[in-house]
């Protein structure tokens, strides 16, 4: 090899090493560095509409309990009784009468604000004070109708809005806080969470994997923002005659009224790091919430969000958008699973990124800087 060709090869941007996707130890570092120290999306506030409503989530090895308290606030706690550590609930959601939840093991009872209000057999214990044994809390805030939690403040004490930087301003034309869920699908994906982020960040695969999508939106039309510690993404244009990303490219739903002429002719695909994939469409918003389970397994909840007035219309039918993206999602998840299996094959070596995959390399660098050595890129 001559000097020029060797220099070119050395400068070539490459994919991460196999342990980034297959190593349990690396997965645990990812969870510690990203998922336990960052603001995580854990659902929509509409799931907790009334005092006493609760949802439970499991993410990054943490079992979480979110409750709508009497004062109207949504609070988050570890789903673990302060007596012997028992899960307070196995139910994914429900309603608590009198805003109280009792441990199924020894009946310690907690208010929805996390305070301990009953501990059988503890009155005779010297030094025991119920005020000292409330549920262990997590930071909990909302933005755009989404609920976020943070377990560990050791890296940053930024509020949710500080951590979101300019992201809310970029999408202020979409009335996120007002939207309601018109459909929800949950997926179980046999792939590493970072492979899903990579897949979401490029459309080089669209002509071969998503022919229906490629007919609606040119795969080469992407315009990306530089990746940063908060978000990664960009926009793609709609073809002439296409009004929305649906089964036939049309929609009977009204366009969001505050969109300008550019926003109404594009779809914006963004990763809100680390676990939220958002796509902003002219007539709906699609939100994916990612929950890593292991190095080679990720759960995904996908929600289609619409304006309440649109949902209330007699002719409301979200199936055109749901069927389109369910097909596209399943195509993507299959490719992610094949890539996972290839990375586990023993023969995987870092490969070269094309010039159309530059956003993936930028994503690698963001993850490496913020979570080193959780995501080695060399």
C-alpha cells in the first residue's frame, strides 16, 4: 500500500467495535453512563390524568413507579418497599383508591406523594419514625406532555428544560402538550439499543428496506443538524402530491395550524438522547420510547399523537399512519436484529461509513464523549 492510500484508509470513519453491541459489561456501562444519569422519557402525562393514577416502568435495570399525587403533581419513585424491598406493584398501570399503595408482603402503606402512612408492627421499634421511611424518589418533570425522570444527579444537576437546550424551541409549532394518544404499539426487539439509534439516523437503507417510504419521501433529501449531547437528527422532504407519511401519502386530518410552509412539507426525525425517537409530521407526531433490557434486547413503545379535536371527529381513523409505520418499524427492527446477529457472529469487524452515514459517526462520538468508555469508536 502506498502512503496516500494508507492515509486514506486510516482517515476512513468506521463503525464501533463488536463489544459496543454484544458485551454485557459494556451494556452495564451504557446504563450507568446514560440511562441512570440522564433525563429519561417514561411516558405521557395523559396516562396519569387523575390523582391516584399510577404507571410502573422497568428501564436500565430500574423498576420505577410514577403516581399522580393529591396536589396534582406527578411524582416518581423506585418501585421498592422501604421495609424489605418488595415490588409495590407488578401492574403496568392502574388507579389507587385514596391515593395509597400497600406493599403486598407486609402491608407497609405509602401515600401517592411517597410518604409512609402505615407500617404494621413498627410502633414498638425504638427510633422508628414513619417520616424517615418514605419511598426513594427520582427527579420527575414534564415537557410537551411527556414525563421524564432522572435517577442520579452525580454528573449534572440541570433541570429537564436546561438539558433539552433548544429542542423545545425547534418544534414549538407542534402543540405537543395538547396532543393525545390515538394508537400505541409495543415491540420486543432482539437488538442492542445503539443499533436502533443508528438505524433511525440514516436513510441509506430506505430504498431496499422501505420501498413504501421511499415512494413518499426522497431517501437522499435529508438535511441533518450537527449531533450534540441533547439530540441527533434532521429533516426529510415530502414528494410532490404527498401530504403526510401514510399508507397512500394523503391525509384527511388537518395540518397543525402553526406550521409554516417549510415545516408542512417536511418530516423531522430526531433522537432525544438517550431513549426517545421522535418524528414530527404535518398532521401527527410519532414518539418511540426505548427501554433497553440487555445487550441484545430492547423494548419499544410507539405512540401516535393527534390533536384532541381531530380524535373527536366522527371520521377519525389513525390506521393510515399506524399501518404505514408499523410496517416500517417491523422492517427496521428486523434489520437491527440481523445486524445484532452479525455482530455476535464472531466475524464482525468495524466497517467503513459512507458519506451518507456521517450522522451515525457523529452519534458515536457523542455517546463516546458523554459515556466514555461505554461506547468505544476505535
